[in-house]
C-alpha cells in the first residue's frame, strides 16, 4: 500500500523498484536468507517476489549496507571501481565493490568486516572476542566509555559531545574506534587492492573525532603494496541506502554499470 502510494505520488510510470533491507539477502532471488536483529522473523521471506506481485514491476532487493555503499560510491565518483564501505551504526557492517560491481560472495555475506577478529580483548555482540565491532560501533563506543569512567553516556552521540568538550576518556574511546577502522581498512585494502574506503553510519557524523586516529594509523600501517589508501566519510546520510537501492534496480533493468 505504502509503495503503491509512493508510485502514484511520483506521477510517472513505475519501471522498477529497489529495496535496501537489513539481513543476509539472496540478491539473485530477492529472498531474505537470514534476518537481522531489527527484522526478526523475515528469514525465508521472498521480499522481491511479494513486492513485485503487488507493484507489477520488477523488484530488486539488496542488503542495506551494500545499498549504502552503492549509493555513496556513485555519489563520490563514477570512475571509482574498487571501494570498501564500512557502516558504523548500532553494529558494524561492511560491503565491497570490485571492478564496479558489488561483490556478494557465495553466501551473500562478503564484506562483513565488523566481525573480523584481532582488535581488542573485548567480548563482541556475536559472543566471540576482539571483533572490530567491539570498538567501532555506536553501541560499543558508549559501552567502552562507561567501562572506563563509570560515568553516564547513553550513546555515541553523548560520548562525542563529551569528547568535543575535552573529556580525555571520550577522546580515547573515539581514538580507539578510529584506529580500529583504519587497521581493518588497511587489511581489506591490502587483500583486495581497494584504494578507497567510505565510512558511514551514525558514528561517522563524529568524523572530527575519528579522523586524527585514522590518519595517524594510515601513516604507520598503510598497505605495503603502496596503494594510496584514502578513508573518507559518507556524504549522503540516510539517503544513501535508498539511492543505492534505486541504482540496484536500474542495473537490473539495464546491466552495464557506468560506475
Ligand atoms: Zn562479533
């Protein structure tokens, strides 16, 4: 109903639709393979088929972090063909564009950089230890600050406000997050020759607090291959997922991506 209403509102014939959805998506069939914490019970749901039946047009479904990266990469540069995306939100998500196209992998799970190990001795939301997410998610930033200080900080935004006021513990928490993101980026760039990393999600709005540690880490831990790795903040805010979903639908109609 909502989608049909939006289509009518646009006043133009609807040719296709794209959806950016949380969870592991089978992008070939548009089925939700594994639901996420925010969409419990969606596993196995044929989202593309259901929406397509109701709208009467082809529907493409892409993982929301993949859609975010596609939207951001298209906005950043049409010539950028190899890009890592890191989404710092409630958790840490990731996505990879190789040779101009999203890389999904055989299980649709490529780019899940948030649960790569070796960044800390802390327990992750997934139950394992030391993952990037233990330092760099919004949830973790607030948790790490409370652990250090015993003080109050409801979320990463509150920790950011404290850091900008000169709070040394808040600054240290953001520095640890920035360093971990840069190390993860350097590893991915080294493996796959990805010269550009786009960092989005709510935590990236504190770029002023992340960037010093990111730049310092790039100076000491840059890819040995000499790739000129650059790590930049996302530009599109909450529009990125929608624009990436549109790009996914457009590419499904007319392959040969200009990106
Ligand atoms: Zn984990």
